[in-house]
C-alpha cells in the first residue's frame, strides 16, 4: 500500500467515525492498524531518504577530493610550463618540436592595471563609465530578515515560516 493510499484510508476512517458509521469497539484496533501501517511506511521512506543523502554526501566528498587532485595536477602543469618558458627564453629558442609535442611561443596582448581602485575612481570622476562593468545588485536576505524583525516594513519582502522535514 502506498503512503497516499494509507492517508486516504485514515481520512476515510475519520470521516466514517465522525458520521457514526463505525462500531465503537472497532475504533482502537482499526486506528492502531492504520497508524502502524502509516508509521512503517514513513519509516521505510525516511530510511531511503537517509540513504540517498548519505550517497549524495559521499559523492560530494569524492568530487571535492577530485577537484583538489585536479587543481594539484594543474598547478604542476603550470609550474612546468613556466620552467620550460624560462629556459627557452634564456636560450633564445622560439620553438621545440618532437614527434610527441611541439612547444612554441605565441604573441598576445593583455591589459594590466597597476591600481584597480584608483583606476575605477578616476574613470568615474571623468565620466568614463563605459570602461567599467557593474554587477547587478542582489537582495541581502540576512539583513532584510533582521530589518523586518526590528519592525521595518519593506515592500515586496516578508518573513515566511516554513515546515522543513527533518530526518535523523
């Protein structure tokens, strides 16, 4: 029997009880049987939830481990690139080619800003906002909650109480 079917059975039983359709002697046993079935079903589902959550946590932990390993491997590769680059520049070699790899330099350009804060201030003062990017503001929900609790009325914002299922 599915959980929703047990819920319907319980509601039907309560409706019949309210309308006097059930013998008073049958109430304790019937109610105990329905509640027992419901409790067993909820317990089984709760155990499945705990199992899924444990698997999810294990996968997240493994993902974190793999991310760390990937970062370490990338750091090693970056260090070796700098090592090759330094020695190729030192010797004046512009490219090295073998059957397994070809290493060469490629020209590129990038902008470097010595003091980002001063640059931003200067651009804003001179009206050159076209050279800046702005991130869209987002609501600070922690501050909003504190403000509402302190009696402030904020349009479009409210504290909503939720019922969160806890399984231990």
